[in-house]
C-alpha cells in the first residue's frame, strides 16, 4: 500500500509540473497582448467631435478587463493546484512515517523499499543508509556474516561502517574455525590482510588446522603447524604432544631422553593431552631414573640410569643369562643393545610400579624373560 501511494504521489507531482508549465505559458501570452495594445491614440485637433473624444476616454480600458479575466483563469488553476500539493504532501508524509515505523520494527527490507520510493523527500536518503546499517548489524548478530559484510562494503564511509566491516570479517573467520572449517577460514583470511587482528587470526587458524591434523594422527604435520600458532592458547604444549606421538610412532630414541621427558612434564597442566600422554605412556618415559636394587636370598640385581649414555648400567649376581652390553627403555621393556651387531632383544619388562600415580615411583617389579621371574626393585637414595 505505501509503495502504491508513493507511485501515485510521484505521478501527481509530474501533473503539477505540467500545470505550472501551462500557467506560465498563459500568463506570458496575456502580458504580451497587453504590451502590444496602444496605450493612447493621437487626437485630431478639430475634425473629431468632442462627444467622440469624451465617449472614447470615458470608456473603461480594455486591458483592465483582460487582466480580471486572466486573474480568474489563474485562480481557477491555482486553487486545485494547492489542493493537489496538499494531497501530495500528505501522501509523502504517510509513506515516510510508514517507512520509519518499519525501521523501528526492524523490518529493514520494507523500510529500505519505502524510503527508496521517496528518496528525494526530507531525509529519506539518510534513512536508507541507516536502515541498511542496522540491517547489517542484525545479520552479524544472526551469524549471517557474508550478507552483513556485503552491506558494510557498499555503505563505504557511512558512520563507522569500515570498523564494522573489519569486525564482521574477523567474527566470520572465528566462526568458521568454531564450525570446524579451519582451511576455509585460512583461505578467507588470506584475502583479508588488512584486518586489525590479522596476526592473531593467523595463529588461530594454524592452531585449529593443527588440531585437525593431530586428531587424524598426522603427528609431524600437527607438531609443525602448532609451532606456527606460536603463543596462541596451549599451542606450545600440543606441539610437544604431537612431536611425542610422531617420535613414538617412528621409534625415534630421543623420545626416551630425560631432557625430553622433563620438557613434557614442564607443560603439564597447560593442556589435558599432556597429562594423557604422561599417564598413557608412563612406561615409555624415564620414570625409573636413578639407582634401583633388588636383593634376594640367591643374589641381587642393580640398575643405574646413566644420563650421558641415555641407558642403564646393569649388574647382577643372579644367573640371568645376560651377556653384557647397554640397556635402554622401550615402552615398558628394558632391551639390550649388543656391542657387536646392534641386535635388540628384550631382557626385562616392568610389570608394575608404585605409587601408581607418581611420576617418580619408589618401587617397581621387573619380570625377567630368561628365567620368567619377577623381582621387586627399590629406588636407592
């Protein structure tokens, strides 16, 4: 209804312009006729009778009569014209206030449509921008970021649209990350280099991509990508977790180094996955660093961890069939590295330790494969 009224009003305004043109042309024609008529006639000195002169000059001038006729014509046009103007003005006001009500009711599309019908009336042009601005804010709130971004881009310098555009793009990237679309977020960020939080968003994208890689057991890629995330959240701790699983998967011996274990332990508490690694791989880590001894009626076993070599020095008075060489921890098993051909064979297995939840147990039970016997070992001070 308002838009139909606006179209009708616009047509009435066109009619008003036509009427004005007619009035202007008619008035100009009357003035031209009056100017063309002689204002007086020359009087013959004697040949013209006095009665004719009196009759001539006592008669009401014709131009005066024409002026009254023109005035009547003009008034006959102007009076309806004034009425039309009043109707048009009232109609424009109706469309304007209807559009304003739409705006207040957050019916932005209806508001924009009606303000555009009367864009030349009052401050309708400003109201169009205001309606679009508020619509973009509502779209952002509803997580429809692409639509909001499109409007803010078209608004250009209106109010703080440039700042709102920056915020909408930033929120869109973070929303994509939360929705599990880190690669899409990274691609969008690549085209948004000028964002205020660009550097931070870049780290966030790396973090979420690394998280996906870790869950897919692509440990090396995950470790490197977490490093790209730098100081974002617990990226440093998760880089270590990923690195650990990669080294364990590849059977890289440095995973059993004391320093490596200490590095992981230092990150405990920063991420639950660190605690899981420590708990689930408790036999893998060098829990048994130090001196250990078991004494039985038939003899003794002693183990001492050597930081320099990263292995254990072994001594026993029991007939365990040990031929010499170095030892190191692989999972929960102590294995021998032959001094001659580097062949690896297991010697002992850690069956249990106590306290079970301690990173530095005071007791452990070794199962010796050669004689299939368990030996209780105690940590030496």
